[in-house]
């Protein structure tokens, strides 16, 4: 069964450093997303991406965050200068049309120290 | 406003018993989905119910949707120890431009052998 692949599974970074989280969505999907889940809390929407541009973003997704689809397969989330409160599990997802076929990756656990 | 709030927050049952959890939401939706998350792991899609559907079955899962009450329920029949996980509902709002999902806080289910 097709899956969304995320790398790395764990990342530890120093506060103030830049991190790039990588995702390979399902190949025929058109919509791409990033979500995060702070430990013990609910899953929160960060950003959606369609047709090579951001279609919606949340208040969390401030200037420190950016997304990119550098080639036909990868979808990345960059955090420019990490803060302690960015520590969370980050999930990438893709869908074929709207909410149908929504598939999440297994996540990247980011720890900022 | 909160969207997709589950109750109870935690549920402990014996293997073989049924587990029922509820989700309430506030705005109009296109679809409602249920996900399972094992501790510290990724989100696994369980079932999607469209706004014009009232009930849906998948194996041991039964989902109902009452759009007049803006609520949904997930029933797991004949539970197994492997069903121990957190269960989240997620709504896809009609006004959402980017097909974002809004998650509830989840129900932690413990199935005791």
C-alpha cells in the first residue's frame, strides 16, 4: 500500500539552529500538509500546499517556517531558527482530492535543546 | 472555538468488551474521519464518513454521524489488547480552503487482557 515517508524519524537540534524535515508524499497525490503534535496535546494543522503554493496556513506557521517542493517527489518543512517550544512530533500528510485518501507519515520527532 | 472534541478523555475496558467514544464539533463539515495513534507513533486512518452519511462500518468499527447534533461516535466491538491506543476524530470543514483537518483532543483507550 502506498505510504508517506518522513525522514529523519528523530532529530535533536540546538536552539537557534535551522532544521529541515523531509517528506515524500504519495506519488499521485496533489495536496500536501504539515501538522505537529506537542507531547500529550492534540494534532495541530500547520500548512497545506497545492499547485506549488501554500493554500492555507495556521497562526503557528509564522515567518520562521517555510515549505518547499524542490522536485517532483519531496516536500520539506524548514524551521529557520528553532525554539524550545518547537519540540514536537511533525507529521507530513498528502491527499489525492480534498480529504479523501488523506495519508499521514509516521512523523519526525524534533527535540530542541 | 474548539472543533472535534472527544469524550471520554480516557477509557479502560476488558478485552472482549465494546468501546464507545464520542466526538463533537462546532462548524459545518464535509467529512469526519477517525484516526488511531499508538503511543508516540504515527496516525493511522481508520474510517471516513461523509456529511451525508449516517453510519458506516469497517470490520469491528462502527461510526455514526449526526450532523444535526454535530456529533459522531466510534464503536469498537469485541475489543482486543492491540486496540490500546489513542483515537482522534478529525473534521474537514466546508470553509477550509486547503482541506485542513481539525483534530480533537483524543480518547485514550486501554484494553486490559
